[in-house]
């Protein structure tokens, strides 16, 4: 094997390893953190995974607090929890 071939093989291996690490890091950060998918002064829809309703409730409480309101759980459908923002 020529020196040039060895360098290309090493570079290709390093590039594959980098892509694997990058893909793993990208998927690890997106798996369980709840997020506000839509909302206004009267409601909040929070996407969540893994059945972590407590974390979804915290996101809804933060959202409703911006309008000086309190979040009240209504229902879940699939991986979305729906809340009402009402005045205390």
C-alpha cells in the first residue's frame, strides 16, 4: 500500500468516526426535552416524549406565567399535552 493510500484510508476512517460522533450527539439532545409547540394567552400545547408529563407541565407553567396566568392540564394526545392558561 502506498503512503498516499494509507493517508486516504486514515482520513476516511477519521471522517466516518467524526460523523458517528456528530450523529450521536445530535440525537442524544433531542430525545426527551419537552417544548412549547404552540400557545397564546389562553392555551399551551407542549410536545413531550417518554411520558414525562411533569416536565411538560413545567413548560406550560412558564408559558402561562408570561401572561400572569396559571396552567391547568386538559388532556394529552399522542406526545402533546394541552393546557389552559387561566387567571388565578
